[in-house]
């Protein structure tokens, strides 16, 4: 530790042979699964069939694992280091209620109306213009988020091998490209479940060790100078408001309602995990079962971040004088505490999640670009092989694009600020349009796309007028900073989207009701929500009961740590 | 309903899914990790390493934990093997209420 502190590039993971062997073993497993999946073409049906017959706990874990990426692990531990316990709102307010809402209210609708993806819903409900706007904004968001994953991956390469960040970014991009090409995606759901357990195996011992080091929860409380950081509410510092009341409103409405409902109920990747389930109730249970592990994830990401902020000399110093780079909080802690062996497991967990996360972004971009944009609007009616070729080229284009956006990500000292900003631009308006279109049959196709554009423009404007969301480009007219910008931006985008959609609807022509059956709540017969395959299920498998238990648990957690 | 199909076909499908059963994959990976960590924890007990992890032999303890978790996954997969339903409508009874 003395040596590490003396060196001027203070952070350097000293992995040895055993560590590298453990890392290599993981990738042998991942590539092995991909290889088996690909080789057994006649078996591939079995392979995916068995995937669909998996118990709901597996699809539930895949559901949250698709989200437990680099951003969540590094971002939430960084957030924990900076803001302390209020970070749990991203889980207990910002995720669980929305996941339960998805399972209880929206899933019957999604599953019953046979819409498979969000762009597909847009196309059928509002027609091509809304579909195109949605597809483009989704594609842009994926490239920006892929940049965050790539930047984090490059950070690992940097601290392991000591290469400069720009070189590491390019090397990491090449690694991810080959990972995608070698078929790492063919068995996505298996890798996600595997990855979840490797991450737990890495972070749980780290958390226990770190708690041991600071003398337990009590010891941590004594060493954190600001008592507000030890309780979740009211979270003024996180929201960036001086008033506690505004802070609670900002967290509940901005984060808890618009941002999180927007994210969890319209996100392509997550919703599709649930869509692939075997029956109506299984699809409803997927996000609900995912909620149970999800509510305990903060303990192994936020608490290590908080401990890092008090025991890592660089962060303690930086927190005192306001110069800390929190994004590396977890890496510092790993470096300071873990010996050879556990170090390898920890690096594996991080690498796995960054690569899988970026691979998922790139492939989602591919799909939407090749089929929803290129095939529908640019070059139509070519054989399927042509679009596969476009997809391959787009993989390279997306990776190069991510190298560019990685440098944008590197400008933020807390990546969560940046990520929430992106969600306020893209997800909040989408949620408004989506929910209005689902429940209001008169809403017109023109209102669909105009609302989306107006909502996104509003959130971007809020970020531009804030103090720091765009760095030096923000003009500082609005007294907002930190994650409060994205809470306010998301709220404003939501309200503007609703208002604009309302007034545009009054002035334009609605679609005939016959075309909206199965897409709008009031025009969809309730019987289509019933699935005869669920008749044999036990009482304890009822989604609403499970959701009630999850909700009760999360309320108890809020009181325990509030 | 699965009995309609020839039993060999059904069993083959079951075995195939056994190799792909994610619980086995998790179990084997965690098991190897656990054994490597336990061995590392037993062999490498230098003062420097122990001091780093605050006097706790974290490799040994975490390794033991992973071995236990691996056994749980493998035993579970053995006791409740995963069968591929031949008919989609017939769904596999789930393995009890979610544990967490």
C-alpha cells in the first residue's frame, strides 16, 4: 500500500498468474457455451427451448443481470462513495416499484397484445414517423451507453496493464469486437445468469472484508463525517436541492416515477427478457422475481463504495477537497483489500459485466439500425443476407462510434450523472408517449412523434440551462446540478410530452378504432389477458401476491435505512 | 403429454438440457474458483497478503463459500433435473417459491 501511494499513477492492480488463470477460465466458459450453442445447429432448438422452460427464478435473474452491468456496478459504487446511502433510491425507489408495475399492470398488456418490442408498438400504434423517431433515438442512446461500458472496460485495462486510456479504449474495443464475433452473444441468457453469480462471488466477500476493516456498520457510521450520508432520506445532496421537501418530490416523481418507469417499462432489452417467457403469468413473474435479488444488490455495490470513500487515502483526500474521481472507488477498494486469488475473481466479474454490457448495446443498435431503420426506410426489399451484411458492417461502425462516445463519458467525474442525463433525454418522453398512447384511444399518429421530439428537446434544454450537465457548455441559468438536473429534466420532458401530444391530438386526425384493437387498453378485450396455460399454477405463484411481498419488503428496507 | 413421444427421444432431450443446465455450468465454474481460492489461501499465507486483507484469510473463506454454493447448485440440478417440455402448453412445475 505504501508503494502504491508513493507511485504517482496511484491506481494499479497487481494481478499475478493465478488471477489471470481465473480470468481466462471464465472466458473459456463463455466461449465454450457460445461454441456449443452454435455448433449444435440441430440442437439449437432444444437449447432455446430449454431456455424457455427454465424456472422463473432464472429468467428473473437474467432480467436484472441484463441491467447489472458495468454502469450499475461502477456507477452505483461511485455514487455511494460520493453521496452515501441516498444512492439506494436508485434501487428501492428507482427500480423496484417500476419492476413490480411492469409485472402487474403492463406485462399482461404487452404479452396479451403480442407486441414484441417497443419500436414495434410505436409502429403499430402511431405509424412510421413515430417509429422512425423512436428507432433513431434508441440507436443513438445505445451508442452513447456503449461508450460508457467501453470507457469502464478501458479503465480496467489501464489499471491492470498501465496503458494510457486512449490506447486502452481502442484495445478494449478490439476485444469486444472479437467477443461478439466469436459468438459470445449466442447464449446471452446463460451468460447473464452465470455473470450474475460471478459478480456476487466477487462483491460479497469484498463487502464483508471491507466492513470488517472499518469495524462494521457502526465503524462506518463513525467514520463518515456527514450523517446525512448514512440515511437514505431526504437525500438533498443526491438530488441537488437545498429543500428537503423538494428533494423528496424530486426523488419520488423525477427518479421514482418518470425516470425509472420510463426505463424499466420501455427498455427494449429488459422487456424482451420477460416477453420470451412461456406463459402470461411466467412473463409477469419475471420482473417481479427479479425484484427480490435487485433489492439486495445495493448492499454489495453501494456499501463498498461508501467504505472506499473513507478508507482509500486518494478518495478521502479527494472528498475533502472536492477533486475526487469517484468512478474508480471500487477499483481502489479491490486494489487495497484483495489478495491474489480473490483479485482474479473480482477482475473477472468486472470484465464480464463490461463486455456483456457493451456487446448488448452494440447488438441492440445493430438490430434496430439494420431492420427498423435501414430495411424500413432506406434500402427496402433486399434478400435477408443483405441485411445480415449491413448488420456486420454496423457492428464495426457501432464499435468505432463507441470509441468516440467513450471520450464523452470520460469527461464526467460521476458516470451516474451522465447516465441519468441520457435517460432523461430518451426514456422519459418515450414513457409519456407510451402510457398516453396505451390509455387514450384518440391520440393521433402525428401527436406520437411530435410529442417524442418535444419531450427530448425539453430535457436537452434543461440540461443546457443547468449549471453543469454539459460541462462548460451549460449556461447555468437554472440553479441545478448533479443528478437533480436529470430528475427535473425527466419531469419536464414528461409533462411537455403529455401537453404537446394532447394539443396536437386535438388538431389532427386519430386512427380508426378498428386498427387499435390490442394496442389501446379500452379497446382490448379483457379475455385476452387470460392464459389457459396458467390454470394449473399454485396460489403462491400468483404475480400480484409476489409483487405485494416484494413491495412490503422494500418498504421495510426503506424504514430500516431511512 | 411428453409420454406421447418415444421415451428415448424424451430422455435424450432431457440429457442434452442437462449439459446445458445453467445450474451445472454455474456449479462447475464456482467449484473450480472455490478450489483454486482455498488452495491459494492455504499455500500463500505470507504476512503481507494477510495484512492486506485485514488479517482475514479471505481467499480461504470466500473459496470455501464458493465450494458450498457450487455444491448447492449441483445437488439442486441433480435432484430437480430440467426437462424439455415436448409440448409447450405443458409447463414444467416450478421449483417452489422463489428463494432469496
